[in-house]
């Protein structure tokens, strides 16, 4: 599973989820739960697009990969 960082954006007035391992991959939502749910779809779209373009897809490392 890819690591996700979630935070409240005062500027955008919504919750934002950033996926650091996938450049430019982020999602948002009105609630933290909605933003996390949306990030599932966005991660899959990011991977599908990378495959279509022939780009390398990083393996999920995640924060606790070596725990």
C-alpha cells in the first residue's frame, strides 16, 4: 500500500491526501474519509496512466516497510 499524507487545506477548504511515492498524485474531499476514499481511485488512475505512457511505477515502500 502506498503511503498517504492527509491534511486540512485552509486555502481550498477541504481535506487533501498526497501520495508522496507517486509524483503529483493527490486527492481531496469534504471529509477526511471521503478524501482517503477518493485517493484509492486516484492512485489506480495514476498507475493506469503510467502504464499507458510506458513509465516506471514505483513499488509501494510506505513508512513501515522496514519495521
